[in-house]
C-alpha cells in the first residue's frame, strides 16, 4: 500500500552541516497493517509522515501510495491523495471556530458528500469516539483528550485507506493516551491501515505489532512484533 | 452542486461568524466606494465648470460698414464648416446697437453721447465659439487671408488671444488635476481595501493550512473567502448608494449656490443605474480580487 524507497530529506541549514532528517529510508507497509514508527525526538518520524502527506518534498528517493509516486502528483491533484488518507496531529489541528460536529463534517463536505450522508455518518463517528454529547462544543471547550478524539473522528469519518497518526498521545496523560490508542486499534480492526509515529515506550510495548525504529534518520530495526528498543 | 452550495454556505458563515472583522471590512469598503463615487461625480462637475468658463470665450469678426448682410451670412456658412467650430452667431448692426443700449441704459452720459452721433456707429459682426483655442487662430487666418478678406473690418482675436489661451490652458489644467487625483485616490483606496481583507484572511492562515491537509481543493478553500469578500463588497456598495442619495439631497442646494450649473441631485438621478452598477461592481471586484490575492499566499501546502 505504501512503499518507501531510498527516501532522503535534507533541510537547508545555516550551519555548514545540512540537517539530514531522513537518510535512505526504505520499507513497505501492506494493506490493513498496523505499523508503529518509533524513535527519539528528531529521529525523522514527523518528517516521514509529512512526506507521505506530500506536505513536503523529498530531497531524494520516492514514496509510492497504491502504486502512485507521490512526488509526481501535481499540486492541484494533491487533494485526491489526501482524501484517501486520514491524519491525526500531535497538536490536533482542529478548526478553532468550528464545533466538534463541524470539524468532522468538513472533511465530508470537502469530498462532496450529500447532506444526508453527513447527517448519517458524522453522529456515528462521534459516537465511536465517545463524544456524542460534546458534538456542538467548540475545541476551546474540550479537554486535550477530547480534542484528540475529535481529530480521530475527523481523520476516520470518510473511511480513508490509511490513518497517519503523528504523536497523537504526545500531549496527553496516560489515561487519555490509553483511550486514544484503543480508538486507533478499533479503527485498525475495522480494516484500516494505521501508521502510528510515537516515542511512547509504554504504548509500543502494549501493542505487540510491527515496529519500525528510526535513529538519526535511518531505519535501525524493523520487527514484526516489535518492542521499544533504543 | 453539493460543493458549490457548501462554498456559498461557508462563505456566509465566514462573514456572519466574524462580525467585528466583517464590519471593519464593510466600513473600509464603504470609504473606498465613496471615493470612487466622488471621483465619478467630480467628472461631470469639472466638465460643467470647464464648460461654464469656456462658454464665456468667443471671438467677434466685425464687417465693414457697407457689407451686405447676405455676404455676412455666406461667411457664416463657411466658418461653420471649419471643424471644431461650435457656434457662429450673426449680430446685425441693429442688434449690436440695441444690445449696447440695453447694457448701458443706466449710463445716461453714454446714451446721450450716442444720440449726439446721430447714426448707428456699430458694425455687423459674427460671434464665433470654438471647442479649442487653436481653432480661433484658424478662423482668424481664414478671414484675414481668404476670399472674404475685403469684407472684414476687424477681428478681435489678436487682442484677446492671450486671454483665450490662458482660459483654455486653465480648463485643461483643471481636467488634468482631476484625473491625477482620481488616479491617486483610486490607488490609495485599492491598497487600503486590499490590506483590510488581507488582515481578515491572515487570521485564518492556520485554518487554511488545515483545510489543505485534510484534502480540500484550492477552490474549496478559496471559495468561501471569495463569497465573504463578495458579500462585504455588495453590502458596502448598497450602503454607499444610499449614502450617495442622502448626500446629494442635502448638499444639492449648497453646491448649486456656489456653481449654479451643477445639480448633484440631477447628476444622481440621471446616472442612477450607472452609479449603482459602478458601486456594485467596484465592491464586488474589490472584495473578490482582494480575497483571491490574500488567500493565494496560504495555499502553497
């Protein structure tokens, strides 16, 4: 489903040594897989997800999504790629002026869904993340854990092929962290590929799923049933 | 269709949701459209002013005592043929005498001395009005050197030439200044309107990047902002239209007392549709163009 080949990303730097975020990274992610990308801060996890989302361009190498080279997609066609992905960010990135319901329904609007489809699907997804009673609250009226659940609902409402979650528990306490990971597992069990970037040791060790370990921009381990080893 | 409806709906939500910013945008746009309206009014007003002054300028050709009125009328028909000559009036000896008497009826000494002369000393003349100062020269040359030169006694062009040229230079200057200020104010107004919209959109910078990341196409992101600009522009245009009417109504008599030939209400009512159209168009173009340019910057994700 996702195939990363010799991916290198170098950021221009004011110092004489350029910042190498990713260094010839290669791996494949199959359909309906749950993959964790782990590593210390600065290991290249976020950069990797940004490149898959085409938020940035690689310096070298390629990423194929469903056989298509992301680097070759024109800017005007990027929305079609992004509509097949669902993204969860560490800082939630919710629309501050929209309610939880509107945040979730926006993605369906983007895809041209009808009013009936939106009215049918959005409450279901909000129910899935346990926020039916907070549907009409603004993000500022929600706790961190609740905001992240809205973000997951938004990422999942259009049934994307893949969910990319970038440190989704980074700002949360252990209790909310557990909830969010349970939600991601539920979504995975419903048949969605999940790519989770995290540096949370507890989370990784409790999952017992594939773990790709990054260190200084390189893949240092790729274990089928991995643990957090660094 | 769904997408289009959503864009309209979101545009209205943007507009109504941020009341303070929308109010500020509409307010600035009213100022801008008012400036455009004032410039629009200034054009006929300056035209009328210029026309007023220019109408006071003419050149008279005096014919010799014994010239047959028929010949004078023939000269008249020839002068009319010169391009840019606006008007030629024949003033017979008798008319000249009567108009002199009429003008100076209070001045008994003058009237008495004229009676002493015992005959009508005035000459028949043609009074010529042209659209441009240079045409008077042409009329003078034509009469002094052409086939009618024997009939002509005197042309007052040469003594009036400096005044005529000054008047025309002045009116041309007025038009140029009006044009210059129109351009300067127009550009300043545009910059202010654009910056207001830019500030309004800057506050949505973060939202625009999220929209792109969750898969919104550029038009789906842009659309609501354009609609928002369009709504602000149209509301501003309608308010300005009403303000224009109120201002014309109240200032009409004031302006007329200074420049009698200018009627603000007259200009307003005779240009009603054109004015409304210009105001709506300026509002719509201002709103959409500023939004388009301002959003473009944030769509690069």
